[in-house]
C-alpha cells in the first residue's frame, strides 16, 4: 500500500510540475511517508520514475489492446484510440512532456523511448493488418505511416507548435486526430463524434 501511495503521489506531482522539479522529499511529504519507507521500495528517484512510466505505458497498452480486440469497426477503434490518448495526456504539464521526451533524467528519457518503441511496434502490426484488410487507404505507404507517427514525437517538442494550444493534451489530441484520420479512407468521414473536434468546441464555448 505504501509503494502504491508513493507511485500515485509521484504521478500527480510529476504530471503537474515535471520530473526534474520534484524531489524525493516532496514526494515523501505529499505521500505522508518517511524517506526510509521510500528507499525501502526505490533506490532513487530515477527508479521511481522508471517504474511509474512503465506502469503508465503498460496501462495504456492494456486498454489499447482491449480496443483493438473488440468487434467494432476499425474507424470506431480509431476514435476510441484518440479518446484514450486524450485521457492519458490531458492532465500532463508541459514540463512533464518535455522531461520524458528529452530534457529530463537521461535514464528516464531512454526508458520512456524504449517503451514507446515497443508500443509503436505493436501499433504498427495492427495498422499493417488493417491496411491489408482495406481499412486504411492502400495508397498510403506503410513506411510513411511509421515515419509520420515517429515524427509526431519531435513535433510535440516544438515550442512554435506548442504555443498554438492551451494545453499539451489539446496539442497531442490534434496531432493524433490528424494522423489517424489522414490515413483513413476519405469517404464517410465528416468529423462528427471526433474527440478532437469536441475538445476544440468545448474550448471555444468555455
């Protein structure tokens, strides 16, 4: 229970303030545990970060796999994938995004990119299968799909792009929506029920 308490508290603090700015002492104070208890479960902050990232990626991939093994049409699976992406990014601060993408602790950055690569491999296999079934346009080069998806990671770190959006979650949802619907068959898509469009409409109304 103490370990889970530490992980949950770290997730809240890292998500809000980034990895580099949060100390072990702050995690312990917020989680109401002693430093001795912390070091019983984690040798240092980097180990905490890596376990937390592993948990976050594993949870996301479990939900992703549930979506992909469902019986709904691929287009609906794409919509659910976008919703999933939004859920996992809407509360993340710019500092956290920057830290895990490249400016944070080197071991944590390396660990995150390794996990992201593993996830991308699974997604790539599913998209290749969808393209063979005709659910993704045949005219799109599969290599381009992989290139563009990977390039999105670099785009997320571009301050010029980041400045266009109120939150990192809004930016990521727009990139993800553009990526997915850009490779779907053109016929039949009007934007209705698109989570990214709903998010922008909510922002306009609010």
